[in-house]
């Protein structure tokens, strides 16, 4: 039972990150009716931006020293005599890294939002009103372009990035087993959930959110009601890319940075379809469910089985409910 | 081994050809080509990008010594992205476009296995690789492929034996879900059973971007005293060890050749703290900073200082580069021997010459004279990393399995 | 100058080649292929074989996506099934079936098994279409590769480390060189193109096109969606299976990772670049998709002078070119190279009256 709980919590934590990735795909779909197959690669680029702003720039010679490692007097005093790998030490390490973490996150979000805007302007806008197939395949082409560009710029090096939260271990007893959790993972989960919640709230309550929903309902009606549909498009892409940057940064801290981060996009795509493309609630549930299922599979069957969990899950769900758990049924005219 | 002797031999060969012995059948080509496929992009890009310049160095130094019988050699390096199929395409392209291809250097376990059945007749070349997969050291099946060190199975055996010597009783195998990661598992299991060590966890992970928290949790729950990591190069293993240390796990981590690079260990130490302190692993070669009594290493160092100034290679040759250099020096030695015997540089002759290498004074790579046995050199020793000095230092004597 | 095709009867309308220029083109192509088999150098033969194998699979994708309008991003799975069927069949029936007949039986078996798997993978197409189908087939691709890699089946499939494959043998003529394989691949490639061209003048082919143009309308007109969608999947999977069988014969060993998503995307990309729903489309597409990386490689080699430290930039450039090909064709010429060729031919034909 304790073991079960351990893996359930692990699953929920990765599920929350899936949800954060998924929110990008759903937002773009709601506004533009394009399903972004390349979202995983947008995230990968976001992760590399985080790496650039949190590791490469602070490491450069011309960067101020406090950016790479902030060492005020009180911090140095507190560090004295601390044993290695103590929870307090982890927190202090984090404080030391704080300037570059914040710089990295801010840089990654801005740079990636610019990338989102660029993609929307150059590739998506000319395709307004084209077939589903053309839209899907454009994003598939984008996969290769982004992957190639990232390798060209960052030479595909696998590297390390600072955790966005103190990575102190958390340990407690439950049902007679010790449960281990990483501090950073808990914070990551909270960050992911907060951002997810904020976006859902934004789409529900703010003016631009209403514009997105109106566009989702019917583009030409929205246009005639005075909503600037192209603006909605670019906002949705920027939003997706910006959240993607944070998701990428989190993934990079958990798993190390590498071009293979892009592959997460495919499993999250499966999750999004499972939840039902245009439903935030459905996607949220699907993300957590897949996260937990993956963790359980990992526990019982081993790592290689966990890789196909999202794909099996989406096939089963699609066969039973063709539009996902909470998706709207499409009405087609003949 | 001087120029004069070689040129003397060459003159001798020419003279004997002149009096009518058909010793050299083919006309002397203007160059010999040493082709290679390296993972310059993809998951192992770091390694491939550092090996490429080492090949250039190998070419220059070999040509200083007169190439093969006075004919200069040329190395080529193509990118495979660590995709076996791309490497195979590179090899097939090299076969079709380079008439003087005498040697090929492959870059992954997958490629070497993929290409093995293609190496027949006209399509065969002597072939070294970055892989230490056990299957490649089977002369009866793959006469043209060889290892410039012990196989992963040997390395596992060595680690398991050192665990048994230290009185360990439980071990966990964590490996990447690739041919490279899976290669020594079966024999490792058998060896552990033979030594009375219980394998408490066998965990497969992705080669890149693995779900670290879950893997560490499983390791924590397995309560293994030792953990052997296999199938990683730059990613995953440092994060795993870092995670385990942060959890406060007492598990001792061990690695095989590809997880033993100082550059990566240093990078981890700089970025994340002294997690890797005490990390143990098998390494067939002497690290390049361990250059007492190593004329070859001294020569490399001189070249590196002059030609690689301002790059990571200026003062240090990564183990990945050493492996490639060692493999290619062996290949070159075999080909020179074939030439000196006045035979044609075919793969069969080269493989035969390679297998005859005995008690080689490597001038650096190995601490003891080594021999080719069953297309591999089963020599190595255990090293330990210290986060304070940033060096891997020997933790055992040289031994040959 | 041809201004149109005179068709005086329905039989004439239904001909595979409806004018003499097409006949001439066909004959010329055969002559070129025969010439290549005799005189081309090893490198050309190597590339041509790769193209031929890819071509047959792309024709398969074209049947299901180009003609029937069902998006599939998982066709590499069928290529895998074809390739592994051949390898397993050879191993399983070694000694039972004489060597000289083995390939003659193994190839049809591989095609049939792939068709069967195609029907199973095609089942979701009855419930979903468009994007959902794309993800369903993509998932199927992941799952098939996963199953092949499983240790439990490693006895047959070789698992992750792959499996050695035999050279085909027809009545004692063993095709153990690339040149001999080229003859087989070229022959089967031409046959496949003819068969598909023929398919689309039959009832089945017209049903496919009706489904592509509007599935509900097609159903109302009495076309059974169940039957024809599955037929389409079966035919296209069968062609991919044939391609897989040739793949297995061409290479001496196959690995599961050769049939992953990347191959599926390559197949679809070749179809888009060449022209969807056109017989010659896959031919153009495959030539471009295979040649562009090769051309970039040689240009790059000239530009950098073979500098080893630059070689790491090549693969990213090839990746970007691949992506750009897909994107640019979809943006500027969604009907593909085939359409560009049509326009060029028409302009030549009617010059100076049309451009």
C-alpha cells in the first residue's frame, strides 16, 4: 500500500507536468483549430532557451558574477560547517542559484513566446482555412525544422540546468513504508498546477479569454463581432510557447537537457486526444491519469513498458469514445 | 620501428616484385582511406564531436611515420547521429565511392551488429568501433570486427568480482533501453549468481530524458548496496547518482567504460555538486593525464598542445578519444604488418595480422603489454573518481580476463 | 502536339495508358532501368535500391492517404511487419521449404500478414478520422515497434538487437549482390505502380476516391465505408509489407528502430512532396526525399572541404531541409511535384498558346 502510494504520487507529479504541456496544445487548438504536433519540440527549444539564459549567459565572461552565483555574506556564513547533501544545504544552493534561475525562466519565456509568434506569422497564418491534413503536416514539418535548428545552435549537447526549486529530499512514513519525494518535484507540480489553473481562469474570465472562446466557436462570426481573429491566433501561440518554455525548463531540470525532450510532445498529444482536444478539464484528468498509469506500469512492469502507456490508453479511449473523454462531438455538414 | 626500416622493407618488396615474384598484385594507390562514422549529433554528440579531431591527429601522426609503406592515409569522419541505419548508409557509401577504403571505424553497438552480416567478400573491411559489445569479439562469426579493450560483459564481470571482494551481497543493474544498455545483462546475471550476489533490481530507462525520480525511488526501495550503470554516455547516469545522493541513499555506484569520462564527471561536479565522489568504474586505458612512461601519450600531448589550443582537447584527451585512437592504432599496425609481409591489404589479411598481435607495448593506452585474444584485449582496471581533485585515480591493479 | 485524348469507347477511357506519350514514357523508363542494372556504378545502384524500397511503401501510403483520404502516420509499422515476417518465415521454415522456393512463398506471406495487420490498425478509421486517426495510427506504430522489441518475442524477432535476414533465392539464383537486388526491386516497383494505376480505374478505386472526397456522401451513394476503408488499409499495408520484405532482403540485418516514427514521417513527406493521389507522385517524391540529403551532403562536403569539425552541422541542415520541403510544398504547391510536372508538360505541349 505504501509502495502504491509512492508511485501514485510520482505519477501525479509527472501528470501535472503533462498537463502543463498539454495546455499549450489545447490553447492553440481552441483558438486556431490547429493541432500542434511540434509542441514537444517547441518545449525542447524552450528548455534550451532556459539553458542559454540560466547556464550559458551567466557562465560567460562578461556576465556579472552575482548572476552565476549569488554569494551574499549571510549566505556564506550559513553555509559554514553544513554537512554535504543536507536539506539546508540544498536550500542554500538554491538561493545561490536564484538570480540565474529567475533570469533563465524570464529569458526562456520571452524568447519562446517570440518563437511562437514567429511560427504563427510565417507558417500558420497563410494556412488559415486549409484542410486538417495540411495543418497537421505543416506542424510535422516544423518538428524537423526545430530539431535541426536546435542542434545547429546548441550542438545537441546533453547538459545540466539548475533546479527551479530547492531539491531537498522529503521523506515520511506511511503505511509502514518510507515515501521518498524530491522537493523540486513538489514545487514543479505546484507551479504546473498554478499555471494550468491561471490559464483556465484566463480563458474563462478575461476579455482576451472570451475572444479565444468566441473564435473557437466560430471564426467568421467572431470576426464580424469585432474580434481580431489574427490577434487571437498569435496570442494563443505565444501563450502556448511561453507555457512550453516553463514546461521545458522543468523537464530539463528533472531529466537533463537533450534534444530528446521533444519526444514528450507525442505522448502528450495522445493525452490531449484522450481528454478531448478542446476540454481543459478532460485533458487535465487524462494527464493525471496517464501520469499515474505510467508510474504504476513502471513499478510493476519496468521502464520500457511505461513508454507506450499513453499510446495504448489513447487507442482504447478513442475506440470507445471517438472524441475523447470530454471532447465535443463535431457536427459535420454534408 | 623507424622510417629507415620500413623504407628498407618497402624497397625489398619492390625489388622482389621486380624480379618477378607477384607479391603486390594491385598497383600502389595514392592513399589509403580510414573511414569512420561518429555520433556527432544525437544523444552521444559530445563524444562524437571530441573524437573527430582525434582522428585527424591520428592521420597526421600516422603520416609522419610514413603512412602504410610510404602511402599516406586519410581519415574521413561522417555523422551518424547514433542511428545504426545512418552509419550503415555511410559505410555503404564509403564502399561505393572510396576505392582505397582499407579500414572502417563504426560508432554504435547497433551499427556493428547491423553491418556484421554485410561484411563478406568484397564488402568486408577491418572494422573497429566505439562499442565494447560482447558479440563483436567473436572471430569465428565476425572475423573483421574487434574491440580495443574488454567487452562490456568482461567489464561487468570485473565490477561484480570487485563487489564480491568487498563483501557486497546485493546489486542493482540500471541500464538504458538500447542494445548498448542490454548487452551485458544476461552474462551479468549469471556471473552474479555464480558469485552469490543477489540482483535485487533490473531497471531499464530511456537513453536520454529518463524519468529520474521514479528510477531513484525504485532503487531506494530495492535497498541495493551496489548499483551498476550501463548504456549511458553524457546523460541520465549523473542525474541518477545525483538523485540518489540527495535522497541520502548509501548505494555505491559503478560504471563501465562509457560512464567513466572525466569531462562529464567534472561538469556534474561543477554544476550540481560533489555527487560523484567515490564513483567507481572499469576503464581499459590510462587516463591521458597519467602519462609517465608513455611515449605515445607524450607525442599526442605535444600534438594536442600545438593543434588544439583553445579547445577542451588542448591538455586532455577524453577516454572516448583514447578508445578510438587505440582501435585505429591497432588497425594501422595490422595493416602495416600486412604490407610488410607483401600481401594485399584485404580485410582477411588484416584480420589475420590483427589477431597475431601479442605483447604489444602500447606506449600509453595500457599499463601492461597486451595481446589480441579472440578479437579483444581483455585488460583493464578499476578507477575511482574524486570530486576534490577532479581526477579518476586507479583503485586496482591491471588485470587481464 | 496532343490537344486531348480521343476516347471513342468506355474501354478506351478505362485504359491504363490513355495516350501514346504515356506508353513512350513507360517504355523509356524501362529502358533506363535496364540500362542502370547493366551499367550504373555501385553508388547509383545503392541509392536506387533505397529509393525503390521506399517507393513501394510510399505508393502504399498514397493509397490510403492520397486516394482514400485517411491520414496515417504509422505506416512504418507495416513495413516492419513485412520485413520481420520474411525474416521469421525464413528461419521458421528453413529445411522444410527448399531454398529456391522460399522467397517465392515468403514474399506473398509477408504481404498477406501486413494486410491483416493493416486491417486491424485500420479498425479505428471506422470510428474516427482526420486528426484522431493520425494519432491512432501513430500510436499503433509505437505499439508495433514496442512489441517487436519485447524480450518475450526475442526468440523470433531478435528483440532490440535485431535479426539477420537472408538473401532471396529464386530457383537457385541467389540475389546476393546489390545489383541483383536492384533488378528485383525495380521489377516489383514498376509492377506496383502499374497495379495501383490499374486499381484506380476499377470500382474499388473509384470508391476510395469517393470516400476521400466526402465520406458521408459516399455512404449515401451506397459505398460501404466499413468495407472500403478496411480494403484501402489492407491494400496500402500490403504494399508496405512488400516494401518491408524487400527491405529485409536488401539489408543483411534489420533492427526495430529502423521502422520508427521517423520512417512513417518520411513516407508521408515523400507523398506530399510528390503529389498526393497521383500515380507518379510517389516516384517524384521519393527521388526528392532521397536525393536532397545526398545533394546537401555533397555540396556541404565541397563547401567545407571535408573538415571533420564541420561534419556535425550536416545532419541538422539535412533535418531542416527535410522539414522545409514539407512546409514549403504545403504552403506553395500542395499538389506536389507531379502537378508542377503536369504544368510544365502542358506548357511545352501547347506552346506558344499556353504557359
